[in-house]
């Protein structure tokens, strides 16, 4: 693990985005003598926390009908209700084109505070009106709870202030 982290540090020094994905490899390398193992960030503080601070989080849903068309209709509804998010629209288009379903057709995207509620209510209305052939189940991502607790996932930068 020390050699792996040293390689990651070398990547970072070359300007390559480098992060720990939560497997605690930095801590293991530090214990093996890599004193600067924490010079690159963890995934959550670097990429996820800034989204959460803006109210943006994961939104997952699956079509209980088993029909891909129900997901495609729900994708269209997402684009209708969130018209100005080009990245979201690009993701939904790319997912439809490139990702095959396994099991129940499902989708995930990242949307802002209030938008998840708006989408859920719209999906319910689509079921009620018959636009979708069966209910949509909306899941929750593990990132929105304490299950992401990790000794090195906290805000190490600000820890000294408290």
C-alpha cells in the first residue's frame, strides 16, 4: 500500500487529479512510513461535500414495471422540470444511449434541494395518470447518512478550529 500511495503522490505532483476513494489507503501508507500520505484528498471532501453544501445530492429511481420505457418517460420529465441543467440533460441522454439495464430499469442523477421532492411528486402524478405503467421506487443513497463515517473522511483541514 505504501508503494501504491507513493505512485498516487507522483501522479498528483504531475497535476493528475488524485484522491482516496474511502478504502483508508492513505492511513495504511502513513503507518508504513509515507509521511505525506495525506497530501491528496479523500473523495468525499474533494468531490461530494461541495455538492452537499450546495444542496445537491443523489436521486435514484427504478421502474417497478420492469419496462425501460417508464425510465425513458421519467427521464423526459426530469428534463422538463429541470430545463436549464445542461450537464443533467447530457447525462440522461448518454445514459439512455450507452447504459444497458440489468434487472429493473433504473436511473440515478444528482439534483438540488427541492428538486428531488418535485421529481418524486411528478413521478407519482405520472403513475396516477397512467403515463407510467407501474409505480416508481425512489431510493436513497448511502452518502446522505452517517454510513459514510470514516476516521479520515471528516474535514481534517478545519479540525483544528474546533
